[in-house]
């Protein structure tokens, strides 16, 4: 019969136990009712503040426009595009000479006239026409008509 492996004279601290093994620890249980009441009090105070702000807000019959302040990334991007193209405005001959066979205008024109792009544009136009037809039909149904429509 085999004996379990033991290390003599080794003390191990088990978390949650006290220094004296037989000694019982005092542990207070959380008061759930008090926590719930405190949470409700905080929510109620926030609601009172929100209602107060709404009541003091200027509510009039005037039409007003709401707008948000963003980080400005969209405007900065638009400004960068304009700056890029306006920098070389009127220099098409210079750009064409510099780029040679890789002149962007001619390359994009060839791409726009290619069979793949023409086919994709036609497909999108067809999808738009179908969406317009669907919109007309749904409008008829929204006005109270039922199928069949003929």
C-alpha cells in the first residue's frame, strides 16, 4: 500500500482561515435591502435633476435646429481633399508630363467606360427602378388598398 506524498514541517496558509484554526471568524452579511434602497435613492435624485433641467429649458413655439458638435474629422477630410486637388489646379499639362502613361484622368476615363463598370452601373440603375416601383406599390397599400391591385 502506498502512502500519500507529504512534505514534513511545511506550513500552508489557506486564504479565508484565521491564524488559530479552531477560532470562528465574525462575518457580516451584506444588507441587500439597504443596498437596493440606496440605489433607488440615487436613481430618484437623477430623475429629479433631469426633470428640473427639462422644466427650466426654454420651450417655445419657435422652430429650432438641433446640431451636434463633432470632432471635426469629416470637415478636415473634406478640406484635405479640396486642398489636394486645388494645389495642382491648372497644372494638368505638368501632371500629364510627369506621370506619363500613368496619367490618372485617362486611366479613370478608361475604367469608367469599361464593360465591367458599365454593366455594374446598368445593374444599379435597374435596382433603383425596381425600388421606385416597390415604393409606389407600398404607398398604395399604406393608403388602404389590398391585393390584387388591378
